[in-house]
């Protein structure tokens, strides 16, 4: 699922934890009746969708300061 946002928020991290499926967080959420399909619907209701993909300017590496 693509939300087209400029940042990764806690909502996307939560979906990742649920979708991963085998970790402790996923198991706890599953035991509480939380599933990926319903969670995606709820996240989209809350955060909506962004305006689309944007080009990101890649800047040069920073110099070492130590």
C-alpha cells in the first residue's frame, strides 16, 4: 500500500510490524484481533493519502568533523 507521504510516520511503522507477521509485536497485535487488512483501512481513514511521488534532491556527503 502506498500513501505517498513525504515522511514515514508511526502509522506506517505499525503497518510494517503487523505485516511482518512473525515478531513479538505482530503476535501480540494478532492476539488482540488486529489484522493488516483492517489496519490499512483505518490508517488510510486517519492519515489519508498524499499528493503523489515527488523527486527528492540528493545532496553531497557531509564532510567528516572528527
